[in-house]
C-alpha cells in the first residue's frame, strides 16, 4: 500500500511538472523573443524553466569533472535517455557551452525560433543534409574561434538505460575545427523519469565531464572512427556511474 501511494505521488508529481513546463514554455519563449534580453539573461530564463521542472519532480543535478574553459574551442558531446536528462543538460551543460544544436521539433513551440536565435541555439532538421551541412561548417568555425559547441551524441532521446549508437556530426565538427571532443555523460534520468511516462521518482542525475578525445589524428572520412572512440568513453563512464548508484 505504501509503495502504491508512493508511485501515485510520483506520477502526480511528474504529470504536474510536465504540464507546468509545457504550459509555461510559450510564455518563456515569448519573453525571450519579444523583449530586449541580453544573451546571458535569455539563456538563464530558459535554464530556470528547466530547473523548475526538475524541482517539481524533486530531481537534483550533480556535476562532476573538469568544465571546459571559455576560449578553448571544443565539441561537447552528450547522451540523453529521457526528458529528465534533457532538463539536466540545461543545468549541468548549458552554462558552459557558447552555441548549441537542438532538434527542430522545438520549432513548434510558439516564439521558439526567434528565442533560439537570441540564445545561440540552432535547430537541426533531422535528415535534411541541405540544412545540416552548412550548420556543421558554421559550428566548426565557431569552435576554431574558441567557442564551445554542444552537439548531442545520439541525436535524440534514446529511451534506454545506456548509450545508443551515436551520430558523426559532432566528430565532423571537431575534425574540421582540429579541436577535441569532450564526452559528457548524463546518468540517472532513465531511472528518474523514463521516456514515455509521467512518473518522476525523486533522485539525482549526474552530469560527468570526461577526458577530451583528441581529433588531430583523424580526417573527415574517419569521422565514424572518432565517433566510436567518443562512444567508448561514454559507455565506460555510464557504466561506472551505474555501478556506483547500485553500491549506494
């Protein structure tokens, strides 16, 4: 009975957080798009919106590892299992990237396109090479100029307890820019709030910055090999965090 009541509370909490997030998103995007917000303030508004979602779910975020310093161009490549992981990204990664690529599906949120432009958040149309290739080139230029670029490793919410096969986009950017890839593991969202459910279990999500993977030895035709090296780092660190959570 106690467990049943606890699960009902978890569903209620997650449902409430999701409704408040979705209902509030257009207002946040409108505020960013229609007012004279500096980029830092605009980004904070979106980050705070995700933070409220996690607070309602009673999910905390812990950050580990060496944060990428401003001026040191790199590609930050992360995994995401669930929407909770995505929210954790905006707490544990968003403040340390200068430019981010996100799924084009977010364009359906009113005012999102204009708001994203103010936040250096580029929307990717999946499977559209005509629009993706110029974005990759532009991202590589940002990295060469010392920018920290965020590019999702898996390209989507994977829905699994682990690391899905990863895309080569981030590796191509790194190779073009002659810069490292910084793998970032986000662990805990799958257990807190699995993809496809409103259940939100109070817990902790860990965002771990791993050792950079250098791209200097690779050419563009080797992008898949670099991507696999990045995935190995993600898999190893995800497993370490899984083992640690079981031992607590």
